[in-house]
C-alpha cells in the first residue's frame, strides 16, 4: 500500500528548465542569449579597483586540473567548474552545460569575484575586526549546514519505486503540460495609432490570406518575403510550439477555434496586423513518471533530508534544559 504524500511541491522544485541570470560583462560587452520573439551611490575612492601596472601571469594549467579561464593572476580550473555544476540540481546542470553563453558568463563573474577578493586581501581587508567576525560566522554556518546534511542524509535506496509512484500521483497538478499550438505568423507592422498605415497593412494582409487560401503561395515563402517580425520570418514564420498563455488575448480566441493547417483572417493589433497558420496542436497532458522521475527523486530526498535535520536539531534542544535570562534578553533588545 502506498504511503500518503502531501502536495508539497512547488513549480520551481520540479521544473526541468533553467532559470539563470548571471551578472557580468566580458571583454567585448555583455553576453546575452537571444531567444525567438513569440507571436503577437557615490563610491569612495578607496573602494575603486586599482589595476596593476603589469598583469601577473595566471597559474599555469596542470595535467590533472587544467585551467578553464584566467583573468590576470586568478583562474578557474576545470575541477572548480565541475564542482559548481555538480552542486546544481540535475535539470539546471544539464541545461547550463548546453548553454555556452550562460556558462561563459558564470566564468567571467567568478573570475571578477576572485580578482576583487585578491585586491581586498592585498589591502588587509580581512584583518578588520568586523570582517573577521563575519568570516567566523560564515564559517560556522558552513560547518553547521554541511554537518547537518551528513547526519540527515537519506538512505541510498530512498525513495523506492513505490514511494516515487505515490508522490507522482499526489502531485499530478505539478506535472501538467498545457495544450501546445505550433503557430507560424506573418506580421505586417504599422506605426502605433496610425489609422491609415493600419488600414494599408490590413489591405495587404487580406491579399496575402487570399493567396494562401487559394493555394497560390506557400505560407513560409510569404512570411520570408513580407513579415516584419524578422526572427520568425527567417524560419518561414514558424514560432514553434506555444501555450496559449504566451499569446495575446486576441490571438488566443482565434487559435483555439482553428484546426491544423488553417489560415486565420487578419488579426488587427495596435502595432500591426497578424496572419496565423496553425500547423499542429498537442492536447494538454501529464508528463510521464519516467520523464520527471530524476527531479521527483531529488525533491523527495531533499525533503526527507530537511525533515531529518530539523528532527536532529529538535532532539538536541529536547536533550537538555534551555535557560534564558529574561533580564539580559530585555536589555539586549531595548
């Protein structure tokens, strides 16, 4: 018999995509990942970084741990990068490995952080009393969390297949995949609130729709030749599979009534006119357990570990008598 599992998962706990934002700048400017467009205080002088007259040579690569990236005297080794990736949840790790732009941005950020730390140490910043205290507190937190993780580590065989199945069934809402529509578009732009320009775009759109419905031209050819949305136009208007939530309301109403292969009437919008072509539709579904099992197992193990750590701390509190001096406490907070 399956155990009862509460619906404890949040969307972020089981999401298989990567949501990562890394600040930083490369030598040639910010590196940003491009995505296809959907349809439709004064600082003190001492705080300023001081560049050395001659940048020292970074640590040379070794056979066992080659250097991945360098900035002057600081570097990031292959082992350090792999440790960082291994600490990520599996879905984020896999996504980051595939996204070279985000990975290189992390390297730049890490190098900049190391360079700042080296500069601060060169000015004996870590010898300030308040900094030493903060370092000690941070060190204690690392010891605390790593020790609790070790004493609360779930058994290697947890969760079992039955426990995975029970958790999967109790959290079906988290594994829902909405209906997806593969949409191509032709967008004819018109200046905002320019009624005449919008009317001309509408007239052109009517002519294109007529050609398409009479079979005189292929949608991809007309999209490449006429669409003002350049990203999708280069793909023959194709925007891939989209949920309704990513479409503007006026398009949602149209798309839900279309069948695969159908061409829409021109859709008037403040910035122009859209013509849509629905090429495929996938009904709403639930992701199969085999697809979500790795993330589900990680979530269950994290929950079990957190519960065990809380019980361990509670046990220590219950094992002795806690004494609180109310007078001293009041003096501290007043």
